[in-house]
C-alpha cells in the first residue's frame, strides 16, 4: 500500500532523525511525531556532560534542543503531539492510541527509547533523581550548584559523568557500585577496572562490591545506607543503574517483546509497516553477526533514519548494520569505545594504564579484532572502527597498532629535537 501518513512514536533523537529522513527522501505526506515529554526533541548526552557544568563566567549551558519550533512547523511540516505518551498499538486497525484518541498510520516508526531504572521506595524523597530527561538534568544541576553532598548509585558512564561534574565544583562525592568491578558489560572486567581508577585519581570515593540497603530521610534524602552498614550522608542521590526499554505500552499489540522490540536486520518488527529504532530496537546487526540492543547516540541517529526509509519503501528496504560507538567524558579524560566487548582476549596496545594519561586496548574474538577502547585517544579510535568494519584479522590490527606507536614516537622525538635546538 502507498504511504500517506507516517507516524513516529518517540520524540527524541531517533524519532527526529526518522522525520528528517522521511522529508529528505521526498516524502510529502503527513507526519505525526508523538512524545511523552512536553519538550521538543533534545540531545540527551549533554545532560550528564556539559549541561551539568557551571561555566567560568557564571553562565549556564543552553538547553540542548535539536531544532527551533519553526523548523518543525515549516521545514519538516510535522504534527507534534507532545506531553502525551502513546498508550497502545492496534496493528490490525493501524492506529496508535494516545490516551482516549487514536492516530491512524500507514507506516509506523517506534522510537520510544528507554526509562531510567529507579530505586523502589524512594519516590517520596526529594533529592533522589535519575538522569534521563531534561527535567532530571535541571534538578541535578541545581543541587550541584547548591553544593550538595552527592552520592551516585551505579558506576556506569552516566553516574560517573555526574561524579565528574560534582568534583569540578569541588564537592564531596561517593560512587557506589554493586559489582566488584564497574563497567563489565560495557568494556569487560580488566578495562572496567582500569577506567574506574580515574575516580580515585580525581578525588572521587568509589565503593565497589556493595549494594544499597536503604535511602533514608523524611521528605528529603538525608543518607544512604549500604549493605555493609556504611552510612553516607547525602543531599543529592543520583541513580544510574541502567535503563529499561519503554515497551510497556505495546503489551498485547502482537509485537515480539524481548529486551526491547525484536526486529530483523531491516529494523522491521515482523508486522507490516511497523519498524523500530534507537534504544528500544533489538535488531540483528549483520556487521557483527549478532543481535543487539544499543543505547548509543550514533546508532539511535542512524537507526531512526534507516527505519523511516525502510518504512516508506519496504520493497527496497536495506539492512542496517554498524560498528557500535560510544563516548563518555570523565574529569579531563574522554573514553571512547567501538565494536563489542564480548572478546576472547583484551590487549593493551598503546600506553600504560597506571602511568599514562592516554592508552588504547584492542579486543579479539577468534582471529578478528572485534572492539577497541581508547582513553584520550581521539585520533585513534575511528581508525580501529574502520578495521572492525571490514573484519580485519587480529594480526593486522596488532601490526597497525605497532605502526601507530612508531609514528607517535617519531613525532615526539622530532618535537623534542626541535625544542632542544
């Protein structure tokens, strides 16, 4: 059937990119963008990075909206339904339910993302926040500006970025991690421990291998009690214990739900006209030959565009595959990862973890390089992404790393010689 009305559920990065891609392909039909938040689509990574910073001149970073209201009305010609979450999907009638009304579609892209997990029993306490939305970030930044004694629960990337923002203000901050080693799922145990050492170097207290027994206070949080009896006084608690795909509204829709929405390589859900993108999509990534659900900026942007193109022209649908990429800024360091951490071997190929500010590690699966981690290696990481993309063998990756080390050493020697002269 021809598509006259494209509906996109989820007004964040993937949803916006779906709308933009539809217009770029020349689609002139109606587009409706449905979002649970009242805000226009905005960029989420800055919420735990630069948006929390307090600038030297006392100013605050601007709210990270992608587009002005005029763009949505004029250039994209999109009907916005904001502040009203989708509540159901009827694939037989081809309608999305939004409260008491229905929105018909010919093609549908679901990009509802994920919800930040919360700590049960803390709903009544002011000062306890996740960090997933713009409103979350505004509340956390206000507390940091007020000098809050800060406890971060979860030593993942978002929680660690909050800790970094607190330390930039000179605040006392403690990070609590239930696992013995942080970041195991994201970077593997060896490199997780190496990255986590950045906390100690920057004056952040990191407590691993203990869970939270309770978060206490009357109306506002006052303390966090750990399983081992440790008591942490707190004015601000930021909960960074992961996210859950936002699929509860799809129960009974006929879509297969398993760690998100199960999709094929083309991002199709198995239901005619219905595609998924972003944090909510559990799809087959042909580049790495495995099923994945990614919570990364790059893949969300690319998937949103790919899903829209495929939804509008299913006869010419193209599979979406990628080498995953994410980054995180802690203190004065940038951490970047490409590929997959599910490896048979992890080898440090540049730098010394306990000595150098910059280092690179490679991940091997079978006889191929499958992943790369760089700390302050911005000039290196995308080169390794290219090697993974073309399925380079392990020996080739090691030889490439050796060549990069030799070039860097020669450049450093030339710099020293020039300075001496």
